[in-house]
C-alpha cells in the first residue's frame, strides 16, 4: 500500500448496521400497532376511529384557544 491509496475503514460500514436497526425498529412498530393478541379487525378499526375523533377535537380546541 502506498500513501496515495485510501485506507480501508476499520469499522463495518454504517449502512449495514442502519438497515438492521431499521428492520428491528419496524418489527417493534408492527408488533405495537397490531398488538400481541389478535383482536378482531373491527376492534382495531374502532380504536383508530376513536383516535381520529380525539385528534380532531384536540385540533379544534387548540384553534379555538
């Protein structure tokens, strides 16, 4: 190796680690969203609808104040 050649990094490339971290994070998020127990689809839909209504009420209250 001459001084004109770039040195190889001593640590693994970051994109390899980032992909693993993102995959693990996605698995955690999926598990959180779907829940550990299998609820009926309508229950999840109702929960999301209730959250949407609560978000709209909060936004309306913040605009009014």
